[in-house]
C-alpha cells in the first residue's frame, strides 16, 4: 500500500499531513450527516403523526393516539 502523506502548509505556517486533514474532514462530514438524519427522523415522526390523526379530531379508536407505537397501522 502506498499512502500519500505529503505535508501541506496552512496559511499560518503550521504543517499538517493530508491524511490527518482527510480524517478531520471525514469526521466533520459524518457529524453533519448524523445531524441531518436526526432532523429527518423528527420530520418523519411528525408527518406520520399528522397522517394517522383522524380528520375530525375525535378518537374513535381507529387511529392510534399519541405515545403508542405505529405497529399494525395501515395507510
């Protein structure tokens, strides 16, 4: 395996090898993606709550109420 470990110099003169920079960039990207996943999960849960809510606001038992799992829910 041939790893390219050339040193890059930043504007302040500090040298950092490119492998370390890539690792830092990857960690930042993973954190950003995790935040997006968390936001999307919250959005999906909100949308599912709206979808299964009965239009007249009266709970007859045919739609699940808050706090219950959405198992066996047909849409």
